[in-house]
């Protein structure tokens, strides 16, 4: 009996090669093609959660643990990645043609960079936490904002300045680096406005996400 059918007896069949590719993909942290697609209507948090109900659970858990509202967490994610799980900053190009390194190590839903992500994993998350998983991204945002509140005294309800510290880092915020960056200031105002919009929308639809099981009845849902 032949070990491998086909013209080339030493070459594994296509099925075996596919399994190898899938295994390699999973080993590297998961394929982008296996991640949820970005929501179609990102301006409405109710529609976002209707497409991905578990995202509500993750953001709610982070809110209870760290204090940043669901609306602010999701406004951060929308601004940073547009809900794309595997996004990275575009590569620099030499002479506008030759691909070079990336401007930062930002990655995933929350665009967390390598150093601070490693701090999070050691202090609050787990060594298996992934930036491409919304559960860990929302928990990271909550953890980071709580640290901002502790170090800088910024209210957890102040989405604008929480985002400034998120973008510039707590040290950069303390030094006022954001004051000379009108684009960053504008982004922070937009995050704050989106957070307020999301909060108003969520007030109208949250019951359906808290009461998804047939035995759950508002307002006694978890």
C-alpha cells in the first residue's frame, strides 16, 4: 500500500499539508480569518453587541473589575482598531517602496504595545492573554485606565483625558506631551463624544444583552 498517493510518493497529500498549516496558524496565536469580522455599524453600540453578544459580557466584566464604563471601553476599541482583531500599524517604506519596520509594536483590538502588554499580563492578566481576543482587550483597557486614575487622578468618567493618557502613556500625559499635538487632542474629544453616544444607546438596549437566556428576567439578570 502506498504511503502517499499521487505522482510524488514522498510528498504529503494536500489534506496533510492543510492540517500542518492550520496547526502552525493556531500555534502563532490564531488566524485573522478565524476572528470575528468588524461590525457593520460601528456608530451604534447596540448593533455592535447584536453582532457579537459576548463582547458585551467581556466589557461588562471589565467594568465591574476596573471601573471604566462599557461605553468608554468600546469607544477606545473603535478608535484604536475599528474592531479589527489583528490590525497593526502600517510598515514604513524605504524610498516609498521597500517595506521596513513598523513605527510601533501596537497590535490587536486595543493596539497595546509590547512593553505595556507584558506588564499587564504579569500584573493583572495571564501569560496566555491575547491582544486579538476582545475579552483580554477590554480587560487591558480597564486595567490601564485604573492605573491612569491611580497615578494621575483622572476620573474614570473622563473619557477624553483617559484617552490622552492611553495614547501618550501616563508619563507622557504628566509631561504634557499631548498639549502640542492637536490631532491627538481631537482624537480624544472624538473618543469622548463616541463614549457619550454609546452610553445613550446602551441605555436603550442593554436589557437584551443582560437577559439573553430564556430563564433570565429583567431587572434580575446578572
